[in-house]
C-alpha cells in the first residue's frame, strides 16, 4: 500500500510511493535493537492497520494507532471509507484480551494503563456495533458495510495515449450460495476494450472473487483525466 498508493481508494493515504526496505510478517516476533516487536492485524479504524506489541521495563505495551478514541480508550473510531467491516471491533477486542497489555499507546491520546474490566467493555462495544450493523443492513443481498459488489484496482492509473491500462476487479458475492457474476467494463469515449474486458466467472466459491482485464487508450483520444467503471 505504501509503495503503490495509486492502487487504493482510501482517505489519508500519502499519494507519493514510499519505498519499503523490509516487510514484516504478522504474528511473528522481530528483534529491533533491544526490543522484540510483534505485529498483529488490527482492522477497524482502517482495514490495513496493525497493532505492535512489545515489552519495555517489564511492562507489556501495545501500540494501537487510532483504533479507539478518547483518554479512556472507549470511543469507537471506525471509518467506512477505510474499508470497515461489521465484526472488526469484535476481533480487536479479542486481540487486546489475548495480548493482555499493561499499557496501550494510541495515536493521539495519553498512554492508557489498563484497568480491570476494560477488556470486558471492549467486548460489549464490539458485539453491540456488529449487532447494529447486522440489524440495519439487509441480509440478502449482503453488500457488507462498504455497500459495493465490485471494486476496481488500480484506483488511479497514468498512461500515455495507446498504452494499455491493466486493472483487476474484485467481486463480492452478495448471496449465501455460489452465484454467477457477469462483468462488462465500461470505458470512456475514445478508449477500446481488450481481452478480459468482458468476463463471466463460473459460480465463485468464495465471498470475494478477483478477475483481471485491461483497456487501451487510443492515440487520437483527448488528453486529461477519465473515469472507468465495471457494470455487473
């Protein structure tokens, strides 16, 4: 994500690529100077966040960014454009309890020393939030909290006239059974579709099914920004 920000439709994402010297696997202790760091997936505030667990001066610490708000760490901070999912705060509450930190380090507030009952309150908050989303959203079709069936990546692309623009389509099956999806790429005037621009995946077995296609910009088309979409 840092190296290829143009692929993601996210707020608060720096638009210039940032080189990554080393990628760290989750749930794997990594030594850094005198500390041992363990990264844990922490979706909620954003799908792509991690919590970093480490020990210092005999105390277990957990750096959690913006997952919860407020000095008491009891205000939810989910953001729908960051690809929030209904069960994310159930998962984060379970993570906090499993890691069992003595102190929580957030992105904007003072260090939070964990008190008895804190993890119980996170459990209740996460369960209530998930239940509200399940109650308010239709079960069929299940569009999730994002409300999208299909998503195109890269979100942004830069090409000279005549150069192909490759992209992938992520399709969400909104039904509780395998279903067939028919996709047709709609391109701006002056563009032409190439192979893979029309696809009919056969009954995807998983909730999300990736497809790939491309479109080529004609030489005589006008310069400037253009939109493309995928009709289901």
